[in-house]
């Protein structure tokens, strides 16, 4: 592996791409520490620390937003929105391209159509960033205690704070979008994904420091250090096992044999080669977890608000108040109803996303047009039905893996009484994003090295990282 890293810097083009990517990410991390004018950063840090340890919907929202904003929300910066508006716009256009005929036709035009959709995605990012910036500033204004400095609480100072705040957050989001596109064009890897990766990885040292501070290696009882040596070893082993399992399932493929038809021209016979059609086991990627965890925030917020309105005295006065108090507790992180609902939502969105993105009829028509077929199946409808039936079975397995990844951090946190800020790295959205982006980066480096006859990360035998067959 050390020799591979040395080979990366031997290739001028690859070296320049890697250095440019690191330089862009360094700019992003520097800009993340530029504070938003008018915000009480000390009060914001106290609120963020309390929310990260809270089991309420606000705590879950803070940990979820921190994935895409690039940090642990310990301060409000000009990059406070992160790339979340751009991701929202991208998801919206991905869904619209499957139901709007004009966008679907544009998507089939190849590179030209993709550039046009990308341009519209950029335009849609700006109004989404404006709306999210307004909601974010409203939250800081209306929370108790207020997160805005007293100087900017009212009068024309408040107007100036709103104008500067909305403009700064929107400009920060647009700048990050531009930064990601520069990495796409001149760097190595997907720019937006690398920005999210950098934001997730930068939280790991804080989690390790917290784990070391709470660990008791002396063997004597200490209430201030509740985590023992056995728990630390279990966390380390669990992290390695979950990461290895995530890599295996992310790369897992079902290879469908494809036979090309033979063509006779004169005395020569063309075609007849046997190829494979790879179908990913986890076709939806990280999107089902993102959708499920986004929607799971709303029941906690709703029942928390209703519980505060109905049960103001702290005790339920009637059966409605008792029901609301029960639902408020059950939709807290780690509760049985919360986990069961999250599993159902992940399965639903896994099948939904696969149905939207995977088009078996179109794939069967393409195979027929290219003169290829699956042995034992007629081209056309029977091939499409077979592919759809196969993908539905594979999606069940992929969704089960996503459910395990989503539940593991919460289960270990509740079972071993370890802070969720530590166990969050054992699964969930952040881990899947890190694994997917890291694998994509490794594959790109492998491809660049192989083109120049250099050995990749798997040695000099000419091996490539491939999807695991299932």
C-alpha cells in the first residue's frame, strides 16, 4: 500500500488531481470556521452540546443536519447549510426525470441532456437555500434563550442581521456547490460527496477524544468513566465488522449471464460472446436511509409539541394525554415503536427508490436492440418480468442490510449506555456515505494507475476492485 501511495505521486496528472482535491477540501474546512455575523456563538455551542446528548426530536435533527452541514453544529458559520439544498434539488430532479416526459427525454439525450438538467439543478439550489436560510435564522431568533446577540435582536439591527444572514448562508451554499463542481472537473472523485465525507470524518477525532475521556482502563470503579476495557474492545471490533460488511454489501452484485446473437456475414461468424449484466444488491444506496430518517424527525417533533400543549403539568389528565405521552416516549431514539417504524420506512423507500431508478422494460428493450438475450428467456416482456422479479428479491436483502446499519448505533447506545455521539460511527447514513465515497475514490485511483501500468492497492498482479458476486 505504501508503494501504491508513492506511485500516485509519480504520475503528474494524478498527483495534480489529488493535490487539487485536498486543496479544495482545505478551503472548505477553513471556510467552515468563519462565523455567521450576529450569532451568539457561546450560546449556540451550549445548545448544540445539549441537543447532541438529548433523545428528543431536536437532538436527532441536529445530528442529522450535521451530516450534510459539515460539522457537529457547535457554531453557526457561513457554511451552516452545507450542501443540503443542492442535494435536495438533485433528488427532486432525479424523481421528476422519471415522471415528467420532457425531463425523461432530456435525460436520454446523453451528456448534453445531463448538462441541461445539472444547470436547472443549480438554479433550483438558490431558492431552496434561501428558504432553508430563512427557517434557520427564524429558529435562532425564536428559540429560548435566543441565539442572536442582543444588539441584533430588534430594530434596524435585526433587519440588517436578517439580510446579512440570509445572504451569507445562501452564498456559502452556492460556493460549496461551485467548490464541488471544481473537484468534479479538475480533481478526483465526486466533489459534493467528498465535501460530505470531509464533514463526517472531521467529527471522528472529537468522538475518539470523548471515548478516551469516558474510558476506564484502571480496572477500578469510577462513576465519571463508565466505559470499561471490554466495551472499548467491543466498539473497536464492531466498527471493523460493520465497515467490512458495508464494503461487501455495497460492492455486492448479482451477475446475470447475457448471450450475444451470432451474425453470419459471408464466411465469417460475428458475435456469440457471453457477457454479464451486473445488478447491485443495494441498488438504492444510502437514499432509503436518508428518506426514512428525514421523515422520522416529524413524529418526534409533532408528539413533543402536543405533549407540551396537552400535558402542561407533567402528568396526563385523560386518556388522550396518556396516549400522546406514550407516543412521545415511543418515538424517542431507541424506543421499540421508533425502531419498528424506521425499519418499515427503510423497506418502503428501498422498494420505492428501486422502482423509480431501475427500469426493467427499458433494459430489456436495450438488450433486444443490441442483439443480446438472457439464455432461456425470450427478449422483451419475459426478460423484463425476470429482471423485475429478480431485483425485487435482491432489494429485500439490500433493505435488510440498511435496516441493520440504521439500528446498530441506536441499539448499542441503549444496550451498553454509551453516548450516541460515539456509537453513531458504527452505522447509519454517515458510515454508508463514507464507505461509498471512499470506494469510489479508490476505484478512480486504481483506474488511473492501471492505465499507466502501475499496481493498485491490491498489489501488482493487475487485479481490480470488483463487485462481490452473490
